[in-house]
C-alpha cells in the first residue's frame, strides 16, 4: 500500500513537472515572440546644417523670443519618433525654451491638427541648452509617423538672439511668431522665410526592419529650382516610388544636399569630405549612399580665369581621389556606395564651361562608370542630357539656367533610378 501511494505521488509529481515545463515553454515562446520585434531607429528625414552666410542668413534678432514652426515629410513609417536639434555652427550654448510636434494640415501652411500635438521633452524637461557645435535628441514620443505625411515641428527660442545654424535651401516655408505659440493650431499672422533652422533630423523608430539611403550632393540634390513646398526634388520622387512598392516600403531616404557644395573646397557650406561623418555615416540605419557631387568642382576651376591643361588633369585626379576617400570610408561602415554621373552644364552663365571643362566632366564620368570603382552607378548624365547636344541639359529638363533641372527634370532623375539597387 505504501509503495502504491509512493508510485501515485511520483506520477503526480511527474504530471505537475510536465505541466510546468509546458507552461514554461509557452511563456518562453510567447516571450520570444514578443521580443522578435527589436525596435531600431532610422532617419526618416534630415537636413544638412551649417552656418548661413549672405542672403541665406536672417537679419539679427529674427528668432529672438520667437516660436518657429517648420514642416517636414518623413520618407518611411514608424511607431515612435524623436527630433534632432542642432547648434552645429554656434560658438555659445543655445537655449531652447520648448518644442512640440504635430501633424500638419499641409506642406504649404503652418496649421496643425491640435489633437495630435505632443510637447517634446529633453531628459524629461521641456527646455534644453544645446552646447556649441552639438546636436541634441529629444526624448522619444509615441506618434505614428506615416511615410510622406507632413509633420510640423515648433521650436521656442529664448530672448537672446541665437547664433544661426540652418539649412538655407529648404524649398519649404517656415513660419515664426513672437512669444510662445507651441500649442497654437493656426499660427495666424506669422512671418515666413524659406529656410530650416536648427532642425537636423526626424528619426523614426520601427519594429520592422528598415534601410536608409543618404543622398549626398550639391544644389541639384538640394532641389534648386524645384517647387517651393512642392516636394518634387529627385529624392522626393525616389521616396514616392519606394513607398509605392510594397516590397520596398521599409526603405527610407534622406536628402543631404547643400547648394554650391563641392568635394574639394568649402562653398556655401562645408565640403563633402568634411561633412561625410556627420551627414552620412552618423545617420541611424544608413545602408546606402548615393553620391552626386563634382559639378561645382569642375565649374569653379576656370570660372574666373583659364588654367593649363596640366591643371585640368590634376583637378580631375583630385576629384577622383575625393570619390575614393568617400567610397573607402563608407564601405568601412558596411554602406553600399552608388555613384551618380555628373550632369551637363555647358551654357550656364555662371560657370561658362568650355570644351576643356566638358572633357573634364567626361573623364570624371568615365571613372564613375568604370565597374569596380563604385558599388553601382546611376547615370543621371544619360538621363538628362540633350541627345542632339550631349554637353547640355535636354531643353525639356532644363529649369532655364543650363545647370539645374526643372521639376520635370527632377522627376526624370527620380524615375531613372533602378529600385533593385537597394535590395
């Protein structure tokens, strides 16, 4: 009898152990399933920040004690977001009294949906002092960011006039009002300018995998002569095509173009080599780089005076050397580097390119097209040149200055990019 009881107890113990093991397995499986989503950050929108000069700089005092509202369009969807503010060009600390984010009603208006407004925090506080030369991320907020949607980011400045850090070529209108208007849904009576200030990025957190393309370039990437508030740069068109493809909606693209940018020397902003780490390699989630640089290097060589044949050859060699540097540094970070050919610019009144400048462009493009130099090539030259006069832009794609494409030309550029480059 005693032995029977012992056997029954043992059997019960086994059954309990089995049940506990099953429960543990279920819990472990469920936990593993829950943890199968590993949230990751990716840049959904970005702008290259630098110190504005000349007409790009605001009159002193413009932003002192003002609320500035700026509209951006993320290129990929996500569940949560954070904002990156920049004091890159500042030599003293930048106090920000507050900031907020909301859905905008339009790319061309300052109005927001007040039900979506969220106050941004920095380390749990509404205000922040950004050190000189630094960027600062906001705390994460839950906001379902939809690809190609419009979001308004508002910044409240202190009474002191901030040192200016901006992206002048926004091709987008920004609005500002005196005082605290962070929660103002209408922004009635606001003054405007077409620049972004202190706004470096909108980063998106996704549960699903993501990739990021960074477009590094000059005014042709920045969208010179595209439609203000029209979102019709070539990078915008590429973003639209990626989102229209169910297999590629996880791919984001950010535009890091600067008007007048060069590979070898500073222009309106720092040269491409100097800003590579910040504007490309440091972007969260970056997997691909499209490099469209060189036209300003080619043009400035002889803009003021002719140079010798040897100087032309040395300049081309330096441009190619800069390409090699960018390729090597990006590949070291596991980034696929895609070279874009330099487009025609004969006929432009600023650079007044001649046959030797065109020969330089052909030499640079031959190197770009040579297999093995870049990981892949986008032939914007072939897309935009005039078949009858291949040293010039096609009339249908020329905005009128023989250098920058029209909106139709930018669309053709965006349509010419093979999407399987990013697979």
